[in-house]
C-alpha cells in the first residue's frame, strides 16, 4: 500500500528539521572527529530528550508495581492507561486493544501459540518470503501441530511481493495470513489492505508486522481492518518495547497462556509478569513527540490523531526528497547494485531503506569503513533471512543497509554518497 500523500499539500508545512534535530541529543555526537550520522534507523532509532526525561522521571518519582493501594502504584496505573490511549491514537484503535510487550518477536510468539491452540492439522497459514523472520518463524513453529505453511514469493527484480502468488496460496484451509507492512531489508511497502481483504474473503485472520513501516507512514488499523498489527516503539523514536494491536473480539476470545492470578480482562490478560513501566512512560513521551511534530507542521489540527497524521505528512515529504537523492546517487556509484524498487514511478511503494552490494567489497567491510567515518549503517541479513537466501547473498555477507528516517538531512545523504564513493573508488 503506497504511503498516503498529504490530504492537502497546502494544509501542511515542511518539516522543521532544526527543531527536530534539537530534540535528539544523540545526534550531536562525534565519532573519530566526524559528526555521527545515524543511518541505522531500521535497526533502532534515537530518542528525543523527552523520552529520556520521562523514563528518568518515572524511575525517580513513581517506580512501583501496578494495582497497589498507594500513590506511586496508582500513578503507575494512570501512566500506563495514558500510554495505552496514546498508542491507540497512533494506531487508530481503542486503548483496550493495545497490548504492551517486550518486543515484536515476543508478542508474535505469544500470539502464534495462542492462535495455534485453536488450529487443526491440515489448517494453513500463509506467510511471505519478504518478511523479517519474526513474522515467519513464530508461525512456522506451528508445523509441529500439523499446520501447513505456505510462503508467498516476491519478485526478484524489484523485491515486491508477488500478489498473484499470495492470492493463489490463500484458500479454504487458510486460517491466518501474516504479512509485513514494509520490508526492513529492501524497503518495499506491501499492500496490506489488499492482503487483509484476501484473508477476510477466505475467513482467515490477518497479522501485520508494521515494525519497519511505523516511522515512515501512518497506520490506521480500522481502515486496514486487520485482526492484529505489531510494531516496536524503538523503531519510531521510543524506548525498546513492542506493541500489539488486536481486535477486541480476538483479545477476548483467544486463550493466552498465562498464570492463574493474572486477570482475564483485556488487554492485561495478554501482558504477563511485570512490564517495563519506565519504558511505557517513554512510549507516552514518544507519542507526545509525534504530536508536537504534527502540531508544528499543521497548527490547525485539533486532535492528537490528526496531529500524528500531520507529522507523517511532513515526514513523508522530507523522506521522499532524501530518497530520490539517495537512489540517484547510489546508482551512479560504479559496481553498486541496489536491491528493491528503483523506478521513480513506483517510489510511493518503497520507503527510504536501501540494500546495496558493491563489487569487490563485502557489506561488513563497507559498514566498518563507513562507521570509522561516522556513518552508522548495517551489514548482513537483519533477520530477513528468506530474502537474503533467495537472492543468494546470504553466503556473501548479505547487504549493506542504509536507512533514513526524518531526523536525517540532505547533507548527510550527500556525505554518505561521497564517502561511499571514496571508499570504493
Ligand atoms: C520488519 C521487522 N519485523 C520485526 C522485527 C523484530 O522486532 P523486535 O526487535 O521488536 O522483536 C524487526 C526488527 O528489526 C523488523 O525490522
């Protein structure tokens, strides 16, 4: 699904990049005398000062377990309720449909076990070969129960999902279709609304991994009508945690594995043990950041949700300009192969995440040399294992991944291109 264009271009203003960068203390660092350039957003983003402050403040003044008959425990309950409401606005759902967890992988294993309890041998689950392994292995494990896994292919030339193949694999035995919103390796954005429609038509559930998409495009679980959607706050400027949206009816009727004293109320029946309260305080502050960004971009917005959407409009315009410059620059480097969408007519189907290989250089060597000069990139498969295996780069060290988010600048893009050319030149 393409990233939505702004509702009205005239109603939105450009991203205030000076303000944005002033919010993130980590961006001011230097490495070996070079300014640190964070192109590792797909692995995890930096956080604004208010997230750091909220975590410290919680630990300083309100550190307590939940449900106690005293002030700091009550404050903790209130704080968590506020964070749930905020994430509800981020994803466009109600607070009781928001489940907090350690990370996306743990939440997905929890759901795959609970859903697996209801499945019979011969039931089918459709996955994709484009996905991060966290949206693959937790489902594949259900083969132990006789569940049949069917994996939809991707097109090797542009790393887009083969929708025809996926549609052909969804049938009367399909019980769930799991799909990534955007690829953390090559940046392709999938038409998850259409995947959800195909699942619904077959009477199957849909499970969307929005981890990579969340910093780049607006998420609306109501409009998608997906059954579940997962994301990780540390990929969109929050602390290291995962968040699951589940349709209320499923959170109520599915049976989680849980300890007896834990409540049967939703969403808490899906949250086991004591959560990372300080990080939940950080999640609320992270959504506050999104809100302020949106209100600065479009002062007329009235609700938090509208502000979040306005932030996405501003971010999208900025990321798009950097994306165009980056792709043109990368393709001009001799011996460089860029994986994924290269055709400008299809740029709305990708985000600013680039997987490249350069003749005669391993991704590790490139990432190391770039790192010494302050450019933080990644090398390897980043757990998109089916993809690197099928493209036959797994045995060659995978890709070099360069990931842009909204706090990156055109100057950083130019600097990366110049430094990479120098290294391979
Ligand atoms: C697309 C995608 N899905 C899932 C994950 C796993 O997320 P987590 O680290 O929260 O388990 C990642 C992490 O890189 C990812 O990029």
